């Protein structure tokens, strides 16, 4: 089963901007399928953060933004806050299957 | 409000089966697919399969084919996931989630999770 590759961890000081990459292939992201992003706070269920590459569900701060190009996608967090410390996962579609990224832990220094 | 409420924690012995339920409310049950995702301790998210509530179609990754069955009862708006032949590797938190639409695979509503522990 295909998997999307993310960096294991990223960190930044409060107020800084961090980005998380999500690298796929020609059978998933590169084939034009949308990328979605989830935030998982410790001990809780994942929460949809970005859908269809760039859209934020109601209630998600505009500090979070998504982009997609070629076989990769990125999540950016601007004005990093302490409550952003969490695990982040990308997700896409490949050959009738839903696939998740390997996950990235964001640490606020 | 739109929500998914899952059944409680389970402890099972190796070789047994487990069924987790997912009660939906606040939306038209048959208008959205339901997926199941699991997360082993300290690990990432793993997609276990999808069900089209409207017509009953299912899709499972090869890893779970023959071992998992997803069903739904539209009269009670409840989805079910049964996993058979449990091993210690199946110890995980199991989540159900709703997909935004039948044509958009983003998961916009999640259940609270059900912990399944497999131990002799």
C-alpha cells in the first residue's frame, strides 16, 4: 500500500512559521487527487484541518494554510502558538484506497 | 450537532473477533461514506476500509481483506466494523470517521475512538 512521506518532526518558536511537507507519487498526489490535513492533539481523535488542498473547515484559524504542487503538498502554520503542538497527518487517494502520511510532530520551542 | 459516538473499550484474547459500533447523528446517514482508521500505540494513522452507506459497497486494503467486515444499519444509523483473527498487533485505538461526500475523501467528523486491547 502506498504511503505519503512526511518529516518525523519540525519545531519552531512561538510566532514563527513552520511548514510540513507531504511527498507522494504519480499514482496519488501526482495523479491529481486532493490532499487533506489533520491535526491530532495528544490523546484525542484527529481533526480535519485542511481539505481539498487549500480549504479550511469552519473554525480553523487562517494561520493554517495548504498548498499542492506536482507530487507533493505542504501545510504551513504561521504565527506558531503553544496550542499548535500536535501531530499532523496528510491524506490522499491512490488506486481506490485512502492513504495517510507518516505523520509529523510539531514542537513549539 | 453532527457526531459519531463509538462503543466502549474492548479486551480480547488472541484469535478472537471484535466488533466496534459507530452511532451517527445530526446528518443524513446515507449521504456520506464511513471509513475506519486505527492507530497502534505510538504509531501513525492506518486506513482500514470504507463503506458507502447508500448502497453498501465496501473497499478494504489488501492487508485487511478476508479479516475485516464493515456493515451498517440504516434504521439505527449505526456503522459496524468487525475484525477477526486478532493478534497483539491489532492492539490499537479504532476510529470511525465520516467522509465529506461520496466524491470527496476528506474525513470531516470523527468518533471518539475505541481502544481494543489484544492480550492473552
